[in-house]
């Protein structure tokens, strides 16, 4: 399978995906990194791994529509079976969602449907939840609202702040995202409405 990754920043989840491809636990090749941020550290990670990079610099476009036109054609040019949003910090417009329906997944650092949107870990701390985690889900037209493929949870400990909780959740993200991508690439992810069924591994 061919996968393409969209990332806006540090790219530690992207790195986890590259590592899993390197270790052959994800049966795929990463054909492209697309970023909206020319300063993203993810670019360095891609270059190190020999993954082609497309920068679609958000600030170079006069409107969100013009940006999304460019993004849509860059994505189409990847000819990817799966698009992975790994710390891509923008809302994906409906044209892109429709163009790649069922082929685009996102990692979110909360147990959805709790705490969608920005600063999910901070939201969890201030709400006072005792369990937090991450979710890998299909992208639909809502905010972090598509069918959930995998979740993993971590405790919220006495004295945690946004930073310590984020670090604990991030470790789980680095496992959950490659795991979800593997399942998808193995053809084991079935979506029926809101429900995602994980099929057993073929013998
Ligand atoms: C992760 O916590 C991801 O869930 C969130 O943004 C962060 C990106 O981290 N959407 P990285 O760029 O993968 O290191």
C-alpha cells in the first residue's frame, strides 16, 4: 500500500510511522509528506528517511479555498491508498474530506468524543478526568468526529500538568497510529456507519 502523511510540526507521530515501516510492521511505503508549514521539523524527518516532501505553505495563499485547491491536487498526485493526518493542525475542508472519504485518518490526543479540537490534553486536565488517552479515527466533515478505529488510555496522575499528561499520551499515540495504519493496510478495517469493525488476521 501507499500512504501519505500530513503533518504541521514536530512530527513525532510521523517518525513513529516511518519507524514502523522500517521495521516492516506496517506493510506500506510512505510516498509523501505534505506539510502546510515550511518550518516543520517533520520535513527533516522525511528527508532523513528519503520520503519526498511537498510544502503547501498556508501563508502563501490568498484564501483558504486557494490553499485547499493546492492541497487537494498535491494529495491527489500522491496516489496514496491512505492519508494519515499526524499532527496536521488545520481543519480539512469538505471537498478534501469527500475526495478521500474512508481513506483519511487522524490521531487525536483525547478519548473522543471527549475533548475534540485544540489543546485536548489541557482540556482533560482542567475538566479533572482521571483517565485520558488518544484516538485514531476516520476523518469526516466534523471536528475530530469520524468513526473511531483505535483508542488507548492512560491514567491522569496526581500533580499532572498539561506537559506531563501530553508526554504520557504521546507514548500511546506512537503505538496506536502505526497499529491503525497496519490494520488498514492489511484490509482489516471495515466501516459500517459509525462502527469500525476490525477483522481477524487472515490465516
Ligand atoms: C499530537 O499530540 C497529535 O495527536 C496532535 O498534535 C500532536 C502532534 O505531535 N494532533 P507530533 O507532531 O506528531 O510530534
